[in-house]
C-alpha cells in the first residue's frame, strides 16, 4: 500500500506577521517546532531576496530544529543556491518567481530552461538534496523536468483551486494527466498553492500517489479561527480520508 500523502506546513505567513511589527512575535523558530509537534510531517520555507517574510537568517536558525523534513523553495539565484548548499535541507523546490512577485504564479518552462535547470539539479543532487521542479499541470513540462534530472515535480495548483467550486471534475482533469506523466517518468509528485480544507480532499483522492502537499496561507487563515494545532490536525484528517 502506498504511503499516505505528507503534509508540509509553509510558515512564511507567520514570518509576515512578525515582520509587520518587528521584534520576534510570533517566534518563527518556535512556530516551526510547534507545527511538527501538532502533526506536520514537514516544514516548508520560501525565502525571497527582499526578505518580506522568511529571511535567510530564519532558514539558518530553523534548520537544526527540524525533526521531520525541511523543504526550501525559491528561485535558484546565486544567493539562494549558496543558502541551500549551506543548510542542506531534505528537499529543495525550484520556483521561477520574479523578485517582485507577491506569490508564486507560474511553473517553469522546463524545455526552454533545460540547460539551466539541469545544472542546478546536478549541483543540489551532488550534495544529497532531493530536488523538485515547480511546474504547471502540463505533460510536456513534466517530461521536460524529468530530462533536467530532478527527483520530483511539484504541480502548481492555483488553477485547480480556482475552478474547483464551479466544476471540480474539470478542475482536477489536467492534474491527473500531469500526475500520471510524472508517475510514468519515475518522478515523485508534490503539489501546492491555494490548497485548503475545501479542495484538498478531492485532489488527493483523485491523485493518491501524491507524495507531499505544501500548504501555508490557508492553514494560517484557518488557524485564526480554529487554532494552529486543530487546523493542522484537520488538514491531516482530510488527507487520511482517501
């Protein structure tokens, strides 16, 4: 039987709240520890050059505390590559976000960027870091990612979330095709962006071989009403319904 899809909690939004006032409230390092205590099976961070949420210094501080799995995602600019090689996370997720992007808004063109992505994947894999490439739900982009030498792809799920409420069958269809292409190529499969308690279950029930979902914004929004522990456990319960 396949292992259950793992829940990695993205703690960027906790850092955003801290940065709004300065100081160290809420404590991002403690939040990472607590998320794991509450059941999270991984911690995700996405440092950006402008340090508007998770800072490079946070990544260095958090790394020794993680007992489950540490995933760092971001655009592989030289400073990011150096950081990842310094802290050696369990996984690095390559995301093509622009320096001024509010949030990630597209996947890689793995064909046009094959040479660059191949070089980056090689660099990280030589340090024993599992490498995932963030892609749109496009079979060609999944196959292109495989050619770059990555271990996994992460499907960008914003399109799924947007269409889910009006037609969930249509919303999931291209993701099933892309996920099947990943499985046939021998790639692991992650997913993330705008997944929440309403749409998460349908995704993992239709693509039960999903290895990991990374969720941050929705978890912090739900935690305002439910509490962080109860929220994380609610997401885990949703995954386990398959």
